[in-house]
C-alpha cells in the first residue's frame, strides 16, 4: 500500500487538532524509547485511549502490533509508524468495502438522517443537499423532525440557502405523515433525491423506535427498495459519548452509515476508529469545517495520512 498519495487540504486542515495532539505524543514516545518493549506498548495504549480510539479497539490494535513486531523481528520503535498507519486503515475500511452512498440509478433515492439534537444533523442535511445539487440532481427535503422547537424552520433556512424545496407540516405533526407527503411530492416532481430529517429522542428509546418503525413502514410501502441509506449523524467533539449514541441508534434503526460532524473542532479524532471497529458501521462522510462544501466523503487513507503523513514522510526521507 502506498502512503504517499496526495493528501487533500480539507483533511489535513480539518484534522490538524487531532494530528497535533496524537502525533506529538507518539513522536515523543518513539524518541524516548528507541527500542520496543512492554512499557512502550503500555504508553502507546494510553496515548491512543486519550485520543478516544476506544479501549477495546486499542487493545486489539496493540495486540496486532505486537504480532507484527515479532513476525518482522523489529526492534526500532520508529519502524512501528507505518505499521500503525496500515493497521488503522485496515480497521477503518474492510476489504472491497464501498464507502460511497447507495444511489438508486432508476428513480428516487431516499436517505434518512437520524441523531440526537445538537449534533449538526440539519446542517449536514443542508450540506448534502448542496452536494447533490452541485451534481445536477433534483433534491427535496422532508422536515420529519416535528418534535424539536425550531427544527422545521432551521431546515427551511437551509432549503432557501441551497435552493431546494422543503416539505413540512406543523410542529408536533406525525413524522410518518410528513414523510408520506414528501415521497408523494418527490414522485410527482420527478425528484432524484429525498433527504428525510427525523427527531432524535434518546431519553425515551421506546418512543424513538416506535416513531422510526412507523416512518420505516411508510417508506417501505411507498418506496419498496428504500430507504437507500439510514445515516446516523454524530458530533465528534463528544468523544466516547458518540459511541454510546451510535449503539442506541443501531438498535433503533437499521443504520447503513455514519456521518461524523465537527471533526475539525476536536483533538479526539480517534473516535472514528472506535466507532468503525466496535459497531461495524462504516463512516461515510465527515464534517471538516463550517463552509457549504466542508462535508467530505470519508477516505480512510486520507484520514490516516492527514494524521500520520508527516511522520511517514520523515521516515521515508531517513531511508
């Protein structure tokens, strides 16, 4: 695997906080130890756990490093850098896995968004609407979060900003009815993409499951091959709390992917690795800034390169 493909500026800039926090500690560790021993592994574990990689994932990762070191008869601590990078890429992307969105080539593509309040769900929907519109797609938005005060109006602001219509009912209306009307509107207007917002009430998972199940039944009846994606929006700055949210929503909805927002605002970008490994749900998009085009398709190699690229290049130059 070649590590020296071009790193996009979006990933490098967006992951600068994680890179500065993690790489400095790993580099300092390598400098102090030189040789690989048990104390080295223990400190490496602490560094990765502090970056929110997750205890379970860190244990697995370090065990694999131990095996590689033994198999390759490595002694120099600096030789672990590229191996660590390779192992993280393998965790983030399973072999032959397609991380792109499932788009219906022969009609309407329906994408559901789930997630608790405050994670950037509405903003993410707006940015994805912009992305599809830039691709020449006809997009509609369904204001299915009728529970949170201001959710409908917030989605309408994004609709106006991007230039797409929002199908809405009044606050407190039945979300399944909103989604039904949105599907009918999408069909009658020959829309390519329907992006459906939903409410996120984790404090009462029974209500959440019942509501999502009802929405599901409506979608299945009206669009038999839908929803084509069920995307969970998570706030990267919440660290391990994002992992517990993902577990709850994976029980309530048939998640097909995760969008991790505000990755540029945290030094704990390791949560991406923990989510992928512990829940076996692919991260499909990441939010790397406030601009309209800062929602980026997730690329495991770009992610690892943005964090470890400088160290890997230093090692290459030393050879």
